[in-house]
């Protein structure tokens, strides 16, 4: 007879929210389009081929990691972690991704967090982020 216990806060795994790997197709399409520029402008066209590579790196790197105590936003060049206690709320403005409104008045972009993924974030935060679908 085995006993199963619900995972507590110390053993719960963090939730990782990433961009879809399908976005690499857009990066590949951009590379194909830029190949035309190489024939017309060899120097500038070749230099522009860096753009699809940077786009693919961004697709892999951008993510939001949330657990019961903290939320970490990882962007192309940096990573920032804040405690949920420092977050006043979440905002959705012109971009599709959420922004965390911090108590000090600043904002932090939460890459790949859309309105549809709020239930996932609500569960990971232990209810600190309200679930708008309940």
C-alpha cells in the first residue's frame, strides 16, 4: 500500500513559459527572404543574415520562470528575478506579453506570458496571481 502526498511548496517544480518552437519557421522564412538581398547587395545582404540568427537565439532564450516565491523574466541579454511580494499586479498593454507592475513603480516584461496562460501563472504563484477564468 503506497501513500501519495500532494507536492508541497518546497518540492513543486517551477513553471517555465517559453515561446513556441514554431516561431523558428518565421526566422527561417526571414533568412530565405534575405537571401534575395545577397544577390542585389552582397555586402549588406550578407551582414543582414545575422538577423535570423539573432531571432532564433531570442526564441530559445526568451522565457518566464515562475514558482511559489519568485518570478524570473529572461530576455535576450539579461535575466531578472523578483519575489511575488514585490509584484503589485499584471498589465496587458499593446504587446501580447504581460508586464508585471512592481511596487517601486517600475515594470518588468514577462516574456511569452499571454492572457491565456494566466491560469498556469496563478497556479505556480500559489494564488498570488488571480486566475481570471474562475
